[in-house]
């Protein structure tokens, strides 16, 4: 059996693996990537971030068409099936795969198809590829195998009406009613998508409120607008059984409640893809969620074996995964760009979307930080009035005495874009990181970015 030697071997071709491989290759390292799927891009491109956001965009356009009075002169409101809307996502996926495949070719990174398994701390066997078994030797190794939905054993996911957040993308019809179990980011996003297609949605939340890590006001706003759009949210409920038959699915909860729907979607937790990697052969043991522990340089307890992305847990975002992979590679090549990723903005693509960075009001209150609040409501902005996307707000949290910007929380159209303006100012050194920047800077008018000036003035007017 042939053995091929590399400076860096990366396991996984998702965002973290791509970030690690590209950075190492650009520093002259001989790099190999092992991917067990037929195409590069990882779960982000094929099952998670890209398809769900493309779906959301298409549904948002449908909602705008069906609710904007200007279009009623053209025709009656239209109904679109889930499979038809999914076609738009598939086109985006194809474009992303093409671009990412070109990255590997242009940077002369060798791509191996198959399942990776450690033989020892440097040698990795690739099985199931076109060339049968192959062995790669890596001086340094980066594990970037991502994650998959956590699937409890007492739920029959082989039933044709029971789905998880991966298999839902194979849905070939549009159910009239849907139960979504798990009201985390993925559950809330799919609740927005399906209710936008006219599906009656029950969103079951095992916790006390939606997305409890968010600022309380933003969480409340999401809860209100989901309900306003027709989602029935049930808090503090845990499932007892999920039973599918030829006509639908019955969810029985520990509280005694029973709900029936055409289909059931499980969105409660994820598991790191570490099984079948042969980690026992190198002395690495993942936790109960299949995640690997790393230090603040993305090293596992084996100095030349690194891990990045969803496989290490928090924050399990594609944006962070790419940066984590690149930083792990920076540690390997010893360039000047290493950083441990902590400053991660939250982007939640519900309808309307949510984004935030920095601390929440609850965190600042607990820390006894004297802060003040500046708000701008989108309904008052000319640009939002023009586009019709008037739902939402921008909230700035800042120190009452130093004016330092402490937190940015945005709810509404383009929130994930708007937040980066404030993030850039928040990361400036010393006195440059103050809310006063927004009142001393001229913003284009009309724009959504103008919300920063409005919110800053609102906050400064509260200072006495």
C-alpha cells in the first residue's frame, strides 16, 4: 500500500478544513485534504448554512410578493411548494461547490475522497476512495470533520414523515402542518421558512424562552413576530414519544399533551463527527457530544494534531469555523495572523433576521457596569419605509462615563449586515471605540446604516 507524505493533512473540506488548507498551501506547505463526501464544502454548503439561507431568501421574496399591494395589480397571491423553493438553494450550492473546488486546484492542494482513520499519530488511512485504501503521512494534522444532527435512539428517523435538519432538505412535498422540536437557531430558522410557505407550525421549546443567549428584548421580539406570523410556540416541553404512521406523526410530551401533524422535524442539538476516525489509536477521546478539547492554539493533547470548527463545539458557526481553521494553520506555519477566535457575531436568519455582538443588558447588569441604551426603530427610518421592511430595531449599549461601545443588538431586515458597522468601531483601540463616532460621522441618506446615528443620538440624550 502506497504512503504519501505531506506537511499538513486536513480531515474535512468544510469551512474549517478549507481555511486551514488554503493558509498552509499559501505558505508553501505540501497539503492534502481528505473528504468523505462526493463534493467539497462540508455541511455548511450542502446541509446547513447555504441551503437554509437560500431557502429563507426565497421565502422572504414570496412573502413580500404576497403582501405588497403594488403586486396585487399583477395577479393574485401565489403559493409555492417547498421542493420548488428548494431548487433555488440547489443552484446556489452548485455555484459554491464550483468555486471551492477551484480553490483546491488553484492552490495545488491534493484532495482525497474517502473516510479517514488514524493508524497512528502521523499516519491516516483513507478508505472507500476511487483508488481503494491509501495511507497519508502528515507532519501536522488538522481535524475539521464538522458535526451532524444529534439523533436520539428512541425516535425513528427512518420513517418517511420524521425528519432532522439534514434530511428535511430531501422533503419532496409541502406538509400542511409541521411540528418542529427544538427552538434553537436551526429550529427558529425553519419555523420562519415553513410558516412563510403557509405551513401551520408548532415550535416545541424545551427551554423557558427562545434563544436565551440573546439580549432579552431581541428574544422577546423574535417570539412575538414568530407568533404574529402564525407559529404556535410551546415553552418548557420535553418529548416523551414520537410516533409516525401512514397519515402523520403524533408527538406525546411529558406534560401529557399530544400533538398531531403531517410531518415532524427534529432540531435539538448536534454531534461532532469523530466516530470512526480511529481516535482510540492515538489516545484522543471526544466528549459525550463527540467534540474534541483543544487549547488556546487549537491543539489537542497531541501537539501536532489540531482541531477546528464544529468538531470543537462553540460557537459552531461557519464564519467562526473558517477563522478557526485558518488560525490553526497559522500556528503551524508560524505566520503573524494567529488569533484565538472569541469575537464572534451572532447571525440568525429568521424572518426578520437577528444579529448581535458584544455583551447583553443582562450581562452588563450582573457585572454592575454603568451602561446606557440607544435605540433606533426601523419604522422611523426612511430607507425601511421605502423598502417596506419596517419591522425591527438597532440597540446600542454603551458605558455612561467613557462612552465605550459595549454591545450591538439588531433585529430586522439586513441585521446580519448592519451589525458589522458597529463591530468595526467596537474593535477600535482606546478612545476610538465610543458611541460618539456615530454622531460625528456623516452617513449616506437614506440607508439602514443611518440607524447608528439615530440610536447614538437617542442614547446620548439619556445621559444627564
